[in-house]
C-alpha cells in the first residue's frame, strides 16, 4: 500500500511539473536577437531609437522609442506573446504615420535583446520599468498604455499598480484570464488548475477608473470577440468598445483601416482633453 501511494505521489508530481513546463512554453514564444526584422532601424522611413533600462530585479531590458514631430502623448506599447519588438515594425509605422504620439515599445525579458527568461511576474516588472523610464526620460507628455493580446494583461496590471499615473489605456485583442484561455484551448481538461499563470485582467479592471478603449477583430481566431466583450463588461467606465469588421487577431491595424486609426486618434484626443 505504501509503495502504491509513493508511486501515485511521484506520478502526480511528474504531471504537475510537466504542466508547469508546458504552460510556460505554450504562453511564451520569444524570438531572441538577431531573429526578427532588426534591419528596419536602418531603412530611413522614420527614426527608431534604441533604449536600454533595467527592471527592479536587475534584468537588462531593451526597447524602441519612436519620436513624433508633434506629439501630444506617448503610447507605451506592451506587445503580444510571440516574436520581439522588431516584428512590430509595420504596426509602429502605421501608428507613426497617422497618430500624433511618440511610441515606446519594449521587449519583455527573454525577448529580442532583453536578458533573462519570461515569466508572468517578470513581464509585469518589465512594464513598470518601461513606464518608469518614460517618466524619467520623456516625462513631458501624458502616457497612454497600449496592450495587445497577452500585452493587454500586462497593460492592465501596470495601470492597476500605478493608478492615475497613466492618462488612458488601450486594450487591443484582449482576453479575460488564463483560465478562460485554457478552457478555450483544452476544453474540459482542467489544466488551468495546475498552472502557475493567472493573467487575471478581469479581476483588476473594475478598479481602473481612467479612460479605456477596447479594440477587437470581429473574426479573431486566437482570442474570440466574446472574451474581449466579457472583459469590457467587467471594466469600469469610462470605456469604449470598437469591433473591427473582418479583422482577425494580428491584423487589426491593417484590416481595421481608417476605423482603427480614427478610434485611436479620437481616444488620445479625449484623454488629453481630460488632463
């Protein structure tokens, strides 16, 4: 009986460790430098400045700062779970062309040229460090936090930790929490019960009182619109939801066209007006 109990316990420990390893590798898909589109910095279309800073635990982080000629705000951009900042070049280019704001996008630890390995807690620390760098180096304009996909959970946690320090928050292709995503991916298998990750934006967003813009593709094949709407419903006002017809998960800034750009421009203007 004791032998059977020990074997059972050992098997449970192995399953637990496998799930912990698996959920880390199914959430994070970083591309380390030099993988990516780093030659974008030298194409001359617009200026991209390298930024280096450190998280509270000493991890060295890297980002891109894109200055605008006549900015009224700065967008602090928290990207999704794959690639690195260089893969967001087209997104940066469209925003730079059409939105009157500086852009600051950074890589979480383990992504691009940033050191370390990604974790949920680490991503949160990295976002705080990016916000602090902006306040020290570029503190003359309102900061609007802009999170896409996994970055939406990072953006929510950042604003939740720093209430009233951001002028507004844009959540693009957002989700509610890790458990809802696990149910979406694995159905009735309750793997989320063993996961160390929470990404529980829906538990924090009701406490965030600054203006919020939600943007979601109508045909998002990775994070369904219903999860974006569920997060929107949990949010406190002021808030606005823009659903982009025909848009998927990673093409909102392309498929959304003028509606995407105008929604962001209008939101920035409203945030600035309330400052």
